[in-house]
């Protein structure tokens, strides 16, 4: 889906290339459930194809301008209006009403002007001749020598206006007012050629989705034409990305430590006093000891109910548990110096698990990939003991499902392939009005990227942590109700097992667990724990009031119920 998105959305494709190709000094973010190198390969391929087709379309327009004596220059006006409409609206799903209204007006003005010019061209092609005496002739000229009004031997009124429109356009852009029918026919031929180019480009994308991006062929990366790019630079970047994206050692940017894991979700930070239980003997307890108590309980989530049988389907059965170490990218001399080998990771893990350092941090990582890896829930767990205090950090992150248009790429391609010739032709003709400016912008963007690649100096820059994640760029803003329910189910199950594991470790090593349990309840449920109501007064309800009366026997709490309270408090 992410590879298909590179063909569907040029903005997404360009940001993928900017992050993974242009800024080659940046280490890649963790890739959960996908291969970022494969996405980059298709993004580069999609750009190459788009540049090739854009060059062909711009070439057709240039040739058309020359052979029609700049008659086609007038058609650039609706193309500019259509481009303005797209730029005004922007990329927001729901832009402000003034922007939507201005974009609507600009687009429809472009369509109307293009339609008017096209009708005039057709009329002139079928009713004109190569003899200018029988075509539109100028009745009067202004002081600068430009024609002010045209007359036609074939009629007057709107018909005459249409026949006089093309000579006026030609003269306006520096051409000859003596427009011949051949020029109008050449203009129509150009439009057909541009429509064929846009249709062929769309067909190429549809074939890619039905071919190398199909579920049957996609697992075979060796046969993917996008992977066979012979550029040494791409091959080098591909190897680096595949080394970094799955490594348990995560090199991060200080401002974005969890880049690639999605949005943070209900983070816990809990600190409790380690108080010995007078009934038990206190035993030494390390961070590793607590983690070793938590991990078996988390692994138990993979087991189905004993009454449900082994055929039950639940994503928790494929729950992944591993350990990772976060290291800042700053300080590295080269990207290749990052310590991704197993020996270096083991050394960092052994030292980081028992320390509370600020930059190097050890986490137990629990991951659930639901909805065919579209909905990814990752919980980072960190435990630290210092000064007879226990600190528990739980940082859940959620990667939302893939964007709807990316998910529907197969459906879109199938609809285009199975459409009738008339339907395909209609779609292609609709792309002609904006093709000139759109293709020119594409070529300018390609040239600007090449200039950045040559002059920006990213290749020799100091290494940096990831600025964005390919997966996060392609994520929807929110999931469905079912998916939100699954997120809550996964997180509550994992968080409950973590809390039970820590409580068990505390109890087994001779420490009190009451305060820990109380704080877990407060954080997870939003409740307030009251140790005792002795010598206290309290009230429940929005209009409740509490008072107390003192007697020789002590304080007697009394409760006065408000209108919103019931007998159950």
C-alpha cells in the first residue's frame, strides 16, 4: 500500500524521497511491518516515470505552439487557472470555506474557458479553410496595430465570435491574425496526443498494481523492476536502510525519540517508595529482576483460552516482545559508525538496563500488529530503581491504519483497467486542460531536486536522527470504531500484565505492594483512592455538602446528599 501510494500521491512520494534519499545523513526510523527501502525504490521509480511523461507532454505543447503559430498559447490560461485552483485548496481534507470557494471558482473558470476555446477550435477546423479570404477578417485596428473586431463570411453573432476567437488569441500572443484551418487541426491533434500520454501514464500505474505490486508477486523482491535500479547510490542507501530499520539499537533525534512508532497514547509515569514488608525478608532486587518477572506474564497473553481451542484467531497470539536501546545520533562522525552489530548492542543493553541515564535508555518493547499490520500498537516499558524508589514508565504508541486512498489503490487500478474505452478516453480528455502547467511544475520540481542533491552537501553532513517516518506519513488520522476498540483492548491487556508483573516482583522480594496498586488504579482508571474515612467528612454529587459534628466521643461523619446523589453514594 505504501509503495502504491508513491504512484498515487506526488506529495507523499516527494517527502519519502526527501527523507530517505536527499537527506542521506539521517538514520532511518524503525520500520514496523514494512520495508522502507522498498517504498523508496518505488518512490524513485514513480518520480522517474512521471518526469518522463511530463517531459513528453511539455515537448508536445512546445511543438504545438510552434506549428500552430502560438495559437495554443491561449490554452495556457485555463491551465493556469486550474493549477491555481489546486494550489488554493491545498492538501487539507477540509480547508476553510473561503479557500474552497476560491478554488471552486478558479477551477470552473478554467474549465469554462478551456471548453470555449476548444469549441472555437473545432468550429474553425471544420468551417475554416486555408484561404484566409474566406475566414475571419479584421474590420478595424487599434493604434498599436492589433485587430479590434472580426467579421466572418459564414455568419455573425455567436458563430462569428467563435470563428474570430482563434485569430484574436493568436495575435494576442504574438502570432499571425491570419489563422488557417490547418492550425486548428494541428491543435486538435496535439490535444489527442496529450490525452494519449496521460492515459498511457495511468495505464502504466494500473499495470504496476496488477503486476509487481500484486499480492502474488510483491513478496518476490528480486523480480521487482524498482529494485533493479543500477544506481550505486541507491544500492548503498538500500543496504543502510535495511540494516537500520530492524535493528534493536535505535538511533534517535532528541526532539523525536519515538519517531516511527506513531502517536503517543496514554503514557504512564509512576513512582513509589520501596517500603519493606515487615512480615517478609527483603531480598536484593534489580531492574533486570523486575523485567524478568514481567516478561513471562506478557508472553502468557499469546495463549488462547483453554476452552476456546487452538484454532481461535486473536492478534495477541502473535504478540512480539523484545528489548531495545535508544541512543542519540549526535556525536557520530559518519552514518556507518552507528554501532548496529550484535556485540555492541549487547554491551549497551547490559549497561543501560540498570541505569537511569537521560540519553541512553533501555526499554522492553511489546508490539501487536493488528488488521494485517495496518494497526500497530507498541508499548515501551522502562523500570528503574534509585534511592529506595521504583520508577515505572509505560509509553504506548499507536500507528493508525493506512490512508484510505492507498488502501483503495487496487480497487482504483481495477476500475481503470476494466473501464470501457469511452470511459478511459473521457478521463484522459479531462486531464488535458491542466496538463501543460502540471507537467511544467513537475519538471521544475525534478530540476530543483537535482540541484539540491548536487549543492546541499547532505552526503558529507554529520549523521542525524530521523525527522519523519515513511509509515507515519502514509497513516490515516484515525481508525474505525472497531480499530479503536482493539487499541484499548491491546493496551489494557498489556498494561495490566505489566502492573501484575511489577507487583509480583515487589512482593517476592519483601516489599509492600499496597501503594503501588493504589497508584496503578488511580492512573489507569482515573479514580481517587481514599486510605481512610476516620475523623473525616466527605460528600458525593455535584450539589452535595459535607459537615461534621463533634462530641465527646469523637468526630461523627455525616453526609448530606445533594439532588444528584443516591443512596449508594
